C-alpha cells in the first residue's frame, strides 16, 4: 500500500498535545489505528476534539437509524467527490451488510422515507439557503423535529469533513 501524504503534517502520537493525545490513545485502543484525517486535524487540537465530539454525537444510534446516517454520509461524500470520505462511508456501510451494488444504488431507494431523506440531503448540500418548502413538508411527514436536526447535522458534518479532507489533500492510500 502506498501512503499518500496530505498537504500538512500528520501529527504523530508523540507530538499530539493535551486532549488530542488522549483521543489518539482511545482510538488506537479501540480500532488499532488513528485515522489520517485525525492526524491532520490534530495540528489544531481544539478543532480535533470539538469535531470528534460532534461526530460522535451526530453518528450515534439515535434518533435516526445509524445505517441511514451512513447512507447520507456516503451520498454527501459522493456529491462532493471526496474520495477519502466515500471510501470510509463504503466501509461503514459494508459493516451494515450492504454490498457494492446496494451502495451504488443508495441514491435510488424504493423506501419513501429514505427517498425523502436523500432528496433533502441533496438540497441541503447544494442549496441549503433555498430548500423547497414542499420538500421540507415531505421531510416533516417522515421525520420528527429531533430527527430533522440530526439528519441536517449529518449533512453538515460530512460537508465539513469532505471540504477539510479535500482542501488538505487527505486522500485514501493507494492499494
């Protein structure tokens, strides 16, 4: 595997500071490896810790189904053409039992609730300032206010991390 270096330093475990150092230890203990995006973000430890806290709060199991949130993450990453986040989202979706064909068809669900969620995701990613009131009314038919806030948070979170990764050259390593 060829490692692709980002445009800024990858913070090593020994160079990590404060809460970022503790976060590195936790991640390494649970997954065996600190992801590249975290090592890049650790150049500014407060941003890493804040983002990670928001990531955990947004991507947990409630109030929206975790698999749907990862489908939305995948869709946002596809819209933005963020190679790194597309690859991470695909890996997560495979853990939910989706195969490559299922993943390729994420934007074309037969389930009405998912269809509305994906329409909303696309609108919130491309013209959030001007979401059609009819679309938002459909969203409210299928989701509670709490769920809408969480869906919107997934969209915002992945638009942020897509831009962060792409701007700083955080790309998947080449196999």
